[in-house]
């Protein structure tokens, strides 16, 4: 477990380095973690496996392991606000590494699929909360689907990262929460 943690820390440091992700490779991670290259492969199977594990580690560090508890809240509106706040905290926890990890997916079809699956889980969670908030307008209906689509885009890393260029993290979260509330109270077309 200690070796795995050292490798993940090394990968995070390399992706977050000021020099950029150009120096990121299995060999570089192994050197940084002071392990053999084959140890990295043994622990993670592949470069994509390492990057997926890194994303999972970032999610844990960013507090996303608390998400399941949100869905047990009686007040779906409060749960949605907590979900938005959780993702704002997560995206703000290590934005440089998250940005570079998501950019790496542009060059790797396996990684893009892994990140797409994670984004789809966020979407399904938003769908569940929207259905609880407006039972008559489920995600299969036009307004429900539109709300889920908009909330998915609103809670994405790309939206967070764009807004964080000119705002402090707390201000980004407040803005995203206001926009989420506005989406939910908007009249159906």
C-alpha cells in the first residue's frame, strides 16, 4: 500500500510540476517514486491504469467519497446544493493536475473513456436529484433532460476551471450554485 501511495504521489507531483506534463511517463514516475518501472506496471497495469488510479486518489483527497451520503438526504434541493459544492471543492482541490489529467485524455482513447464514465456518473447523480425535485418532469421529459444537461455542464471541470480564472474558489461555487438554482426554477418551455 505504501508503494502504491508513493507512486501516486510521484505521478501527482509530475503532472503538477511547473515544467508541465511533458516529463510525465512511466519511467519518470518510477524514478520520482524511487521504484522500478515494472513496479509501476505491477501496481497499475498500464499508463491509463495509473492515471485512472490518480484520478480516484484525487477524488478521495477532494472529498468526493462523501457523495453517496448526499443521496440519502431527505431534502433533494439541499442534496443538489451539497453535490454542487462537493464538485466545486473537488475541482478546486488540485486544478493544475486535474486540467492536465483531462488534457491527457485528448490523446488517449482509453483514458477519455474512463473520464467519460466518471462524468456520466456525475450526470446520473444529477438526474436522480432532478427527478426527486420535479417528479412530473423526469429526465426523459424535455424540461427534465434539459435541466440535467445544463447542470452536468455547469458542474463540469471545464466550467469550474473557466470561472476560476477570474474568481476565487468560493466565488465560483456561489456562482455555480446560483446558476443551478436558476435552472431548477426556470419554467418549462
